[in-house]
C-alpha cells in the first residue's frame, strides 16, 4: 500500500543498484564478441602488473609479496564499484616512495611495525579518498 514504510528486505531499485555497482549497467550491454579481446587484455595487464607491484613493494621498503596483495584488492574493488571501463588501477612509484618516506619516520624497515604502519597508511588513504571522491 502507498504510504507504508518499505520493507528493508525488498530488492534495491535499478537506480540504487547502478549507483552502487556501476558495472551492472555496462555489463548488461556487454557484447560477447569482445570477450576474447578483453581476456587477452586482462592477461597482458596481469603480466605487467605482477612485476610492477613486486618492484613497488620493494621500493616502499616492504616484502615483495605485499605488492601482490596491494594490487589484487583495488582491482577487484574497482571492478565492482568503479564507474569507468577504461581506468587503470594499481600501484604507482610516487605512492611507494611516499609510503617509504612516511613509514620510515615511525618504524625501522623490515620490521612488523613497518609493515603494519604501511598497511594502516594505505587503509587510511583509501578510506579518506572513498569519502572525499
């Protein structure tokens, strides 16, 4: 009935779903003929991203495997919540250098405290940017 409060179990309307998950909109119009090209592109990007993320982790003073962790979550999050099909998401040299500089002031490189401080810095930066942008 009109005027009654909505049941929270009711599905999200189309506008809300598209604003929370923009990929839903463009996936609906995805053309199957693009799948092979998109798969090749994904393999190439992965081949480039793996050594890049390992190197940037070392540049930040962190163990190399942390670079892999840092590149996987942003890609998955952006695939779900991002609004552009052509945006490049991943680690960058400037962020690695700034992380090394900031974290080096509070912890010794190679320690658990250093990795914890770098992780905290990344989470704070991501949280802040998700609220601002």
